[in-house]
């Protein structure tokens, strides 16, 4: 059963968290509006679309992404306020152990962590799809890809020189097929290729086709040809942030498919996959650090605790970025890169907690 004190701390925790979440997200939205408004006007985005398709999902995405950091700041804020108002000293002097004092914090952190996990794996991808579609229509520059090269099932190699999103045209499109003895059996090149939206159908212009057989080579040329492949334009020229719109199962399948193609962006995709679990669990670590730092009354008041909290938050974000860069550029396994900041700060949390108990 929860005591009156437990309910008081949980209520303080959640009310402070949601209040800070609302304030920070409101400020983020205001700054984003100031930056994007000229592009929205230029591209004739409607007020309804701006707020229902973009900013509603903008708030969901960034609020959930930085939820654990906001939890940390909220814990620092209201716990330091309790310490300054001498609310914590009587609790600890009453014989209540520090780990019992921590229980309502862990209960509230668990609630937020589960909400964040469900959001990350199931709700946020659908929300992100609406937001990313809006961005693509109204303010992103046309997508451009150069020197694409990938291996596809069936011993096929596909490459092209460039893709321009403004006209959805692929230039210098090439498909090669090789047999198990590493000998080429088929070659196709087209000046341009265009995927019919929503289908596997492709339109090739000014194409050259060559079949290598034991009876001699067969060459076919023409101005236009329609063919069907087992891949679409989204498989070949999608933005990297497309993974934000995939659910957990879809993202796993996407990574498997990209790995079979030899994609160089696998670490980036895996980081997105593992962060969906690692970031919510950071709520526990940062909650413990926050309570340990702010539960003692300090000279200088709440400001000192807030400064310490912001400093730790910046170090945590910096560690996340460094590990992500190491995974992408150095080859550090993505799962290790994602969880190292949590493990490192869990060690810091343990040390601070032990000192707080004393």
C-alpha cells in the first residue's frame, strides 16, 4: 500500500514532470514556428495541416525523445525545493531508510518509463509518419542521392549515378545479374528510370539490355520499356529518417533487408532500434542521480542543484552523441554504443546513491 508520503511524492513528481514537459515543448514549438513560418507560407501550408499534422506530432516526438532528461530536471527541481523547505530532513530523521524514501520516485519513474516504451515502439512511428510526410511536402529540400550501389537477392547488383526527388527520376540506372560462378549473365542500362508510385512497376527510357548465353549474346535496345522488379523507389532512395516511421517489427525487417543489400547505414538504423528501449530505461538512472544530488540542502539554494542537473544532462547527451559517432564511423557495435551511456551513468548513480545513504 502507498502511504500518504508516497502519494505526495508521486503527485509532486508527475505534476512537475508534466508541467516542465509542457513548458519546454511549448518553447520548442515557438522557436520552430519562428524558424519555419516563412517556408510554410511559401509552400502554402494550411493552418490546420501545420498544427494537426506537424506540430501535434512534433510535440509527441520531441517530448518522448527527451522524456528521461525532462524527468531528471523535474526530479532535481522538486526534490531540491523539498530539501530547501526542510521537508526531507524530518522524513530521514524519523528512521525511514533512504531506499524507502526512494520508492515513490521509482514508482513514478516506472510509470513514465512504460509510457515511453509503448510510445517508442508502437505509437510514435505512426505519428512520425504523418510528421515526416508533412515535412516532405512543405519544407524539406528535394531529396538527392548520388552513386547508389547495392546488392539484391538473386545475385543482382543495382546502381545508379543520381536521383533527384523533384522529378522522381533516376539517372544512369543499371541492373546486373551474376551466376553462382561469379560470371555475369544479364546487364541492363537505362538513361533514366522512374518508379510508378505505389507499385513495383518501372518505366525505363533509352535502355540497353544484354543477355549472356552459351549460344551467344542477345542485345535489345529501345526508347522505352516497362518492367517489374521486387523493389521500389523507397527501397533505393529513402531518407535515413524513414526508420523513425517504422514500428519495431517493421524496423527489424527493414534492417535485415538493408543488410542483405550491403547498406552502409546499418549502424544508424540499429541505433534507432536500440535507442527505443535504452532511452526509456535512462529514466531510472537519471531519477536516482536526481534524488541523490538534490535531496541534501545546499548553500545557494535550488539554483545550485539546477546547475548540477543541467551539467549532468549535457554530459549525458554528449556521451550519447559520441557513442553514436563511434558506432557509425569507427565500427563500435550499435547495441554497445547505445547502452554505454546508461551503464556509465548507472555507475555514477550508484556512487551518488551510496553517498546519499550515508
